[in-house]
C-alpha cells in the first residue's frame, strides 16, 4: 500500500509547493533571508529603523465565511480575508506587518482550489506589504467534508518599543474617528447565514438592488486591509490609539485601547451603515444592542485623535481612499458608566 491509498497525495503536496513559489516570491521584501521551501521562514529586523525592536505576533482565521465560499465555489477572495484579519490586529499596535504564514487543512488537496486560495493570500500580503514566508498544507482524509477546507494565518510585525501605540495618552475630549468597512468583513457569519440562508431561505445567486450585486457576492466581499492607512497616521504621530473592529463589534473591541477611567461615547447615526446590516437586523428581528456587539456595522477601524488633529486625520484617511467619519468622543467614566455608550 501507499500513502495515496489512504487519501494523502505526497506528489500533490509537492506540486502545490512548487506552484506557489513564484507567487510567494512576488511578496518578498527587504529583510527576508529564507522563504518557502525550508523548514522555517527567516526575517532580519532592520536595527537602523528599529533601535529597540519589539516583535508583534497575531493569529486568526476566516471563520464560517468559508461556508459561503464553498457554496459558491469561489475561493480567490478568502485568502485576502485571512491576511486582513491578522495584519489589521497587528497594525493597531503601531507595528508594521513584515511576514505572514498560512495553514490550509483539507480532506483532499485540490490544486485548482488551493491555487485560488493562495492567489488571495498573495494579494492580501501585497496590500499589507508583508512577505509570504511559508505555510503548511495538510491533507486529512475523513476529517473534513469533501471539497471543504479550513484556513488559519499567522503574522509577524515589528515596531520600535518607543513608537508602540498603547493608548496611554488618550484623554477626555479626544475624538473617535471611524474608518468604513466593506461589509461584514469576516465576523458574524454564523448569525448572518442563519438569518438569510436558513431562516429566510434566500439564494446566494439572488440579485439585491440595495447591494448592486448578488447576495453571494455581497457576503464574499473581502475584509479591508487597513495597514497603509494606519501606518500613515501612526507614522505622522496623528493618533493616540487604534482599534480593529472585528467579532464583538465596537462594544467589545474599542475598550481594549484606552484606559479604564474613560468612556467612549458613540453617536449612532454618525456614519453610513451598509444595507447588508440593515437587512440582517430587519429579517432576523435582531436587537440593536446585539447587532452592535456582533458585527462591525460599517466601521472596520476606529482611531483616537486629539481635537486639533481631526481634520488632518480625516484627510489622511480619505487620501487612502477610505471612508472616514467622526463618530464620537472620549469622556470621563462615571461611577456606573460603561466603557462604551451609544447615544
């Protein structure tokens, strides 16, 4: 017997590695010492740029958004989501993402599907300016359903210790500026699928006028990568803190970046909420509080800036072709106050 008789093809795995090497090389940047092909990726930190370098690491996946990709048999966008969910977490600390690793697990490796996944990952790495240094592809027969897979990503960032974005300088009166999202990004899909596909039995192929595309195309819109936007703001010292709005929404994520003695007061209605959120809320009969702690609701990142820098921050965000909204401010927290209040 051979390993292939048990459902694992060593030849397919080797062919996949050779296939992605040219794509991975297109993401290389200064500092890469060794990439795909070895036992590990190596990256040299530039000590001229970072006198006291701090390594910042994060890991995340795409979640049940993958179910939409399976149903539509479209796999060239979820790789962007994979990169985005990782690099957006790193950049809000002030770190520049420099290296990325992926993990693809499947029942049987389909080279056409895997190639599309890598296409998205490479696109995401290029947008983020980080090198795809390597990864792992695991065939596990009988563990996953046929033609399905799971994705995980791992990112390494670097920041000078003195330039970390800690939020310690946030104070009363600072302004909250929201950066627009492209839609659901990669969070809340279990609830979205339950409402739209299971409860209301909507078809992914259905064209939705409000979306100007099909339901499936809306649900597969890639997560926005905010690296260039955030680094532009941080590099010019224009912001005091930044939060990536992912699972848990503004309610759970924003308090992670400012001191406990303050409250973030959010003005509901101060930004444009994409139609997909209103559809999910209306069809599912979901309470607004639940929406705010589940989805990003149109805001993918929030930065905190002093009042005197709001104009410059807004201009810098829009220069990156992102939507920017003043959505609230920082206030002192009362005895019974909450970390985030919506008014």
